[in-house]
């Protein structure tokens, strides 16, 4: 099976097991369902958590918006527990499937979605829990941050050794889900930017330094992957219609970099440690973060525009009822409509706040509405596909 066909099969959440079916029909059906439940499902929870964060950040607010964010956050926790339980049941019933799932592309690429989902949960704890809970939650998110940082660093070392050794990349086979292996390091910087401002001064500096270091790791790895991604498009074209939403995955590379840099810069203490010795450093770094963000914003928009325009021929053919062109149906990479664009939208919000631009704030608000609409679309199509047995 070719790499693209494997990815499309995984996207449909229907990778078939290579073992004999049990004699009992109900047990066989249950086993088949669990065997087809893959890491790719966590693209749903990482996107749902991202939408909750976005609702907490959007500039133009109204009564009930914070409550809506809490509801989305709770929904994300429920989905995360359900998905984690399903994966555990799969691996308990078929222990050999665990090794295959973390070493064999394309499913191995989606293992990063688990850690990205955890990153959004930590940020949501800060955004929705810290204003109402006691000081314990500040300690809790700090402990979770350092645990997450240790796990993601280990993951980024191990997963790349596994890929280099067992599944080396061939020219022209770079696919968007491979960015999920990188984004968890990048999201460590985003988590740091979200929690640092509320931490004690003695803890804040180390969190900011670690966040910037992890963001550097994620961004440099993205810079290494992006040329391969563009080269793949030049060799193979835009890819199958069902997988084309995955093109949005690259948008998160620079989007979340802007968020981490600007968020960490805003959390810098003015009169503590290094910044007490260098009074102008905090303001200088805030200025640098803003203008680096502006420098990267148009590149982020370029990646977004390419992914958007790539869908126009499909939309036009659907509008004209042209059955000669391939039509799109829901697959799990459709969640790329949401998560990467969450980072792009929050980056736009931060730039608008720093420039005190109402126009940029309204652009970010419109982007928030569109991302939320995309999330509702994906959620409804995901559920519809399950009930119609088009996935699982």
C-alpha cells in the first residue's frame, strides 16, 4: 500500500488488523472497532482544547463567552478521557498493536496529538481555573508544565530516532501529519507563555527561559521540515481531496511561535534577577517579540492562503455539480482546519493588542468566529461519520 493510501486509510480511522477474527461475532466487532481507533482521534481533542483557549483570548467579548469556553473545555476533558480509554483497551486486547502504532508511519506521526491535547488542557486549567481556584492551581500547572516539558523532550528525541532507524523518509513522501511530531515541543513554549505571568518570581524566570528554549527547538525543526513539505507539493501536487485539509497543518509552525515569543515577553518581570541588572532588557525583548511576530505573520498567512486556495477547485466543482472531479468527504485530517489556525488567530490577537489596533482586533475576532464555525463543522461531521459507519 502506498504512503498516501496508508494515510488516507488512517485518516478514515479504518486501518484493518492483520489477524484472524475471533469466533464470537460481537467480540469480533468490538475488536475491529478498537483496532481502528487510532492516535489520529486526538486531533479532535487538541482542536477542541484549542478552541476553548481561543474563546478565552478573543478581544471582543460578551456575557457568556467565558462560560462557553468552560463548556468546551469540559467537553474536551470528557473526549480526552474517552479516547484515552479506547486506546488503552486497544493495546490491552492487542499488545502488539502498541509497538506498531508508535513505530509505523503514518499512525506514528499522530502520536504527537496526544501530547498536544495535554498542552491545551494545561493552558485551559490556567485560563479557566486560576481566576476562581486557590493558589494550589498555580502550583499544579507549574508541576504539569515541567512534567510536560520533560515528556515532550524525551518524546522528540525518541520519536525521531525511531523514524530515522525504522522508517526513514524517502524523497517526496513528506506529509503534513509529520508536523505533529514537532508541535508538542513548540506547545511547551506556548504553555510557558500562558502560565508564567501568574507564577512567583522565583519560578517565573525558569519557566520563561525553558519556554523560549523549547520554542526554539520546535521552530528550528519546523524550518527543517518545511522545505521537504514544499518539495513534496512540487513533486506530488496538492494530494487527495480528502486529505487536503492537512495542508493547514503548517500554519501552526509560525503561528504558535509568535504566540510563545510574545506571551513569554509579556510575562518578563521588570525588576528581578537578570532584568534587575539590565533594566532595559524587558522592554527591548517585548519590542523584539512584537516585530518578530509581525515578521512571521505574513509568512503564516501565506501558508494559510495556499491551503485555502488549494480547496477552491474542489468547492467550485461541488458548486457546479461536476462529478468528474474528486469530492471531499470527512476524514480525521479535517481537524487541521482548527488547531493550526487557533495559533494563527491568537498570534493576530497578540499583535493587535501590542499595537493597540482596533482594526487588527476586529480581524482577529472574525478569525475567531471562522475557527469556531470550523470546529462545529468538524465535530458534527465527525459524529455523523461515526453514526454512518464511515469511520470506525
